[in-house]
């Protein structure tokens, strides 16, 4: 589930609560309140590793003939520097030049984690002028500079006017070229986030009861994450609403033989987990068991196909082929799999690159993906099983054990 979808879903459910359309919530169960933090021994990314990332970025900048990369607050800035910047409209930027010390462009009074060449801007001189001055000081007067994907259009437009002799290009070959390949330190943080999410789901799925609303279950998930020492969210869907990949704000109460779908994750030192479990409440019908097993076969097919050197689209095709052979689809039609098989994951829950038709990027060791082929049958139910995997020299590895059966969510 994307961060945007999660924010929309949570905002919608909060609004629904305000309208009073949901049943009264119950207290958080003691088994969830009494969970213990699982963050002991976590090792943050070192400054030495971040310096290595900057040098790799510069190698890619030379390869793509970029004199500098400009980024605003967000995940890429954090990836290279350990500083996230500031929320809101104020310009807080990093100029990463091909040569010389990086330059921070910050509001008056702004601070950075790593220090260096810090230049404060005011409304009088303007941030874009400060960036232009930093580029000139680093010997970038012509050629190309890369603009990181999260840079706002008004900033881009201002730079375009301020730097008429410089071509503004995408910085994706640099930022994605670095961030797509995870180091052992990054994998360790992602492993911890996944371990915590499984512990959260174990506790919260144990709280299921007849008449529970989807918002009560989501609240239990959030409370479990808090007890486990992290911040996280959880989308919960029941019954026929499980067919909607990003949930529904419609009031739902849990009934016997409903499917229950929980999705989302938490963050450890900025690194994300994203896990989905679909489980039966009570006894499954033959139809529910059959479709659940089909979904597991599709997830297995994607895992088997995710070998080093394979294209991203071939992994999607492997999962989609299982579902299509059953008679669903074809392609992205429903009943069937209406979206991609998986997404990249790291500092962002959705990042480069995607397991989707048309993506001919080849898998490399260190890449991380969700494996989540969904089967959606509108008006009936849906099944999604999602575990994240990382690519090694010898093949894919899951961060978590897959669900064994419709009534056994944990391996």
C-alpha cells in the first residue's frame, strides 16, 4: 500500500469516526499493551557508509554527465546525509556537486546534521539565487544538473529561470542507481522492521472477535507498533471489501467466515516493512480456500522467477500467468490481478523499481521488492499475500516466512 493511499485511507476513516458511523471501539487488549519493544541493538547507518554513497553518486554523475544533483527535504536527502530537512513550504535543499563540498541551502536558522557549507537564504535574496551561487562556486556554469524527483515544480521553474545556460535533467539515474541496491546495513534494518511487523500482526490478529469494526483492528495494529517501540500503521478490511486493494471507508463489522486482510508496516531508522496477511475468521468455504491457495501459488511463482538477471516484467508475468491460467483476467482485468505484482521498497514504502509489465530493468543483488500478486473478485472477496524479498547472488530471499494456509497466517 502506498503512503499516499495510506494517508487517504486513514484520513477517511478518521472523518467517518467523526460522523459517528462506526460502532463504539473497545479498549486495547492487554496482550497488545504488554508487548515489549523490539528495537534493542538497532544499528543506524554510519557516516562512513553515507560518505560512500556520495562517492557512488558522483561516479554515476560522471557516467550521466551531470555537474551536480539538487534535492529537497525527503528520503534521498536522508539517504546521503542523515538529514531529512524540514516539513512545509520552506526551501531546504542540498546541492551535491560532482566536485567539491556539498552545499546546504537552508532557511535562516535552519540546521543540518553533518555541517559543511551551509548557506542561509531569506525572502530578499531567494533560495534559487543561493543555489545558482553554489553551482557557480563549484564550477558548474554550463552543462547538465540533475533534479531529484521530489523537488517541487515551483523550485524547478525558478531554477530554470535562474540558470538559463544549464540543462535541468532527471537525477533518477543517480538517486535510483544508488538507492535501489541495498547494503548489508540497510538489509539489517529492513529485516528488523519486518520482524516487528510480524510480531504486531501475531498479536493483533489474535484480537479478532465477532462484531469488531475494521477501525478497531487498525487501532489495535497502531497500538501494537507503539508497544513494540516503533511507529506504524495498519489497514484492515473485512469480507467483500477485501477485494479493494486500498481498502474501503464503508463501515464493516466482522462476521463468521469473513476474510480479514491486514496490510502496511513500520519504519526502523527510516527503513520500511510492508506485509499483507489474508486470513479466515472462522471456517473457510471451499471457494475461499481455493482462491487463497491460487494466490499463494502466484506469490510462489513470482518468488521463483525473481532471479538475478531476470527482468522485472518477467516476475510480474510469472505471477500473472498463474492467475490467468485459472481463468481470471486476462491481463489486468478483474476478477484477477488489477495491479503490479510488486514494488521496490527501502526508505520509501514504494520506491524504484517495479515488478510490472513493460519494466525491462534487470534484477541485481541488493534490490528489494514486495511480492504481492492480489486476486480481486468484486462483490465477493479478495486475497493478497505480501512478503518482501531481497535479491542475492544465488537468488531471492524473503524477509519473512510466507503464510502456509488460509487459517495459518504465519509460517
